C-alpha cells in the first residue's frame, strides 16, 4: 500500500460524504454504493447536469407555444413574448461560416416572431393582423407591434 493511500482514502471519504450529504436524501441514497468521489461526481453530472439547458429551452418553448393575448393588453402580451424570446436567445449559440448565413437566419427568425405575435392576438384585431400579414414587405416585429 502506498504511503499516501491512507490520506487519499480519508480525503476521498470526506468528499464523498460532502457530495452525498449535499443532495436530497432520496437522490443521495442512489450514490451510496460508489467507491470514489469521482464516481459520484461523474454519475451525478451525467444524471442531473443540464449543460445544453434543454429543460430551460423546452419550458420557454412551451410558454411561447401556449401564449395568446387573451385577457392581456397588447403591450403586456408583446412584453411577455419578447422577454421569453430574449431568454431563448441567451441559450442559442450559432457559429456561422459566413455573415450572410447569419443575416439570412436573422431575417427568417424575425418573420417567425412577427407571425407568432400576430397569430396570438385576439380576434378583435383580425383586420390589423390581415393588413400586416398581407403587406408586400413583412414588417419588423416592432413595426407590427406599433401598428397594433
């Protein structure tokens, strides 16, 4: 046995204890059978890590999918949409090979945002929605909002 093994074993057990004790009891019980702190760390990371923010993105997408103006004012509805879109933008990272692709993508996204905004408006705004959607050039999101 290496002379430093006893020290390593004591420190490993201490870190294992910290890790398991920092978890909820029902979660921590699943990690008691591991032999090293690294095994606990790796298993917890694999099981509970959300590196790509999948759950956050899915929740924002759900909110956006379900959101309609309803009892909200147009301003409240617009603000909720734009707030969620800004949050979604923080999670999305795109590395474009050229600026032209990035600009084209930005135009496509802007058009979809305008459609989502307009389609979620209440029925009493059908005339405004129809006029904006039938325009020769698509309005920007801010232009659409200012027209409503």
